[in-house]
């Protein structure tokens, strides 16, 4: 079950990177900015942060992009996998929302 969730998270969150050529080596790649805070101005920013946390979880767990992309066609059409991925995002969003006191008055 966890393997299916990981596979779905890969398709769900890495689709925007399709067609982007990888850098020649790690030294040529700009380092992506890490998570600095869970505090956001708006719920929408909080949701975007939840998505970022979910993506980072997948890419930090499996650093090999080729492995991340293998089998994509098998799980890309799975409603159960999509629902599970949404659940992961929801947990992250709940955490961000709580950190922001549900976006103070």
C-alpha cells in the first residue's frame, strides 16, 4: 500500500517537471530553497506549502529521478492512488493551518 502511495505522489507532484532536462551534474544545478517556515499569509499560500512539503517528501525519499519516473503509466490512472496522494497533502495542509492558527482574524 505504501509503495502505491509513493508512486502516486511521484506522478501527482512531479508531472510539472516533465520535459525539463536534468542538469549535467549537481554542481551545475541551483540549490532549491528549503522550507524556512510554516507561517503563511493566506490559506492559498498554506496549501501551496502543503504541496511543496508533499513533493519534497517524495523527492527526498527517492533521489533517483529515473526511478521516480519508472512505472508512471501503471499508477497514473489509479483513483485510489490519487485519493491517497490527496490525503498526504491534506495532512500537510492541516499542519500548516494549525501553525497559522487557521489564518488569524
